[in-house]
C-alpha cells in the first residue's frame, strides 16, 4: 500500500483521514463530480484494478502515457455522494501496488 501519510512516525492514518474528510467537506458541495488523479506504471493489469474500484459509480475516464510510455496518468471524474465515499475510493486504490495518488 502506498504511504500517503509520509514518513512521520507520529502521524496516525486515522488522523490523516479525519483531516481529509474535514477538508473535503469544507471545500466540496456533495453530492458532486470529484476528480481523482493517479499515476501508475504502464500496466493493463494495474489500470484494470483501479477501474474496478469504480464499478457501480458513474464516471468519465481519461488516460495519458508518459513520453517514454513507462507510466500512465489516469484521471477519473466520478459522481460521489459524500466525503466518506471519496476516502473509501482512495483507500481501495491505495491497495494497488505502485499507484501514486495526486
């Protein structure tokens, strides 16, 4: 799983997600479209793992390969109901090895 809380041993993942939820609720008017951005090594299998997280969710997708085709940028604009759903999606995508979440 990607380390989204950095190298600070004092940072608790639950504190991070609580803070993220507050920021999302302060800056977004849910339900709404939310833009998720990911970078992965260029692999159809990894792309498929990410896309499966969005099964059952209305979304639009765009991808772009890096100049040397080693990485793929994935933008997914998904209709989400609330901050909890955004966080759950990030947690699920975070289980895919080698994903950078922006």
